[in-house]
C-alpha cells in the first residue's frame, strides 16, 4: 500500500481521479484546494491492481455466437447498408474481428495454410485502436485496450470483449 499526492488544475481533477481509479485500487480520493486556490491537491491511498487472469478461451468467448456463415452475412450486410462515408460502429468491428478470429481458429485446427491468422490479428488491432480512441464502449476487464497484454495478444482482447458483449446483448 502507498499514498499518492497529485496537484492539478481544477479542470483536470475528474480525469486524474478516473485515471487513478483505473490504474490502482484506491480508497476515496480526497480533493482539497491548494493554498493559492488556483489548483487542487488530490490525496489517495492506493495499492497495485492484482494481475489479471487469463483471456477467455475461444470456447468460452464464442459459446453462444451465431454460425460463421451467419456472421459473414451479418458483417457483409451491415457494411453494405452503411451510406458511403459513414463510419461503422463498434459492434461491427467487434463482430468482424470475432468472425475472423473464429475462421483463423478453424484453419489452425484443420492445419490449413493461409493468412487467416494474420487477417484476424489485423482486425483485432483495428478494434483495439477503435477502443483506444474512445469511440467504443469497451468492457476492459481484465484487460483494457492500452494494456500491454492487449498489444501482445490482440485476438485475446477480441475474445474478452466478445464474451462480454455476447452476455449483454
């Protein structure tokens, strides 16, 4: 356990408190004005977050997912229905990345040679980038998009996010 003291502009207080809460296990953050009243002093008792557990397995993540053929149809139709120049939403990028991960897993299982794993990894990186940019409403537990484990295993991040999405939709 350790203590953290931060001095910041009042406009940054909420963002700093949120960052402390997401990085450490903290108690209540005390907020006090500095002597000149121009900035805030933040005090928190904190502890390191425990190491997160493993990624969900493919079986756990995709247990209730539609068939691969159905997901291909959904992603193609969703992309086709978007007006030109309009961005696709997070659900599209998540489901596309999960679909490509499932195809790559099947190829790996069958011993097929090809670029399915590379394509799945690139789609996973696209989802991580989407979530890092704040455009998505990611679950982020135990790994958030900026976590080194998400960079090291992008397809694991997709499985984590898909498992959460599938339970809640």
